[in-house]
C-alpha cells in the first residue's frame, strides 16, 4: 500500500537579530526554495517542509524569536 506524503511550502519572515540562527533551523527541517536577505538584515524565505514537521519548525522558530517570526502556508502538495 503506497503512503501519501504531504509537503507544504511555507513563507517565513524572521527579524534581523534572529536571521542567522533561524536560517540553519529552516534548512534542518526542509528544503530551502528561496531566501532573500532584506536591507535591515531580516530574512524572508520559502521552505518546503513535510507536513509532519511543520509544527516542530514553528516551535523551534518561535522559541528562538520569542514569537516574532511570521509564517504563512503558500502551497500544499
């Protein structure tokens, strides 16, 4: 029996003071599709993450940024 595997593309915006550490967290949880460093040092990224790891990613980023991270699901496959 085949197993269906759901992937989510998540847009992530991280403030400048946390951008370096958050970059490695994002890469650990999934495939980085796009990363854009803003003039103020903040990071805007799009990552492909397995649906089962989405909450773990959110937990890690929220713990690091004390809730200042912004995320949005762009696409579900």
